[in-house]
C-alpha cells in the first residue's frame, strides 16, 4: 500500500495519493477577494494540483464546498457550473462554516481518481 504526499508541510499535505485516489487539502482563494474571484482561484488551483498527479476535473469523485455565508451560494455556483465538465459532475455537498479567517469566503475539498 503506497501513499504519496506532495507539497508536504508540518500541518498538511496539499495532495495525498493512495490506490489511484487523489485527496486534495481544502483550497482557498485570494483572501479578501470576491466570492467569484476566490472560487475562480480555487478551481484554477484544483486544476493545477490534479494535473500534477495525472488527474483532471473530469475525474473528480467528490467535492465538499464550504461557504462563510450561504447567501453566496448562487455566486459560487455560477463559477462552479461553468467549470465542471458536462456529464462529469461529482458527488457534492455545500454548507456554511466559519473559515480560517474572515477574509476567506469559499473553501473546496476534492477527492478524485487518478
């Protein structure tokens, strides 16, 4: 059983791969930016991290999205819906939570296949 970690820090790894499954740490965008900009930043980062391990957004199995306020649901979804490949929408949950700092409004956690 091989576990491979990328961008390893003291607290977390940005990517963990185990048995052809990719786990990404929670991704956040530019602190203080709009929900749209933060979501765009996060999705671009997800694209980059998945590509690094030979995966892509069409292979996402599950997404967990945290918003600091559910009032941002439609704004975040406008960006998300344009990004997700047609016919490849993952299982997804979206909820409201207090994030690491008040400047973060969106955090997305991804599990994908390699």
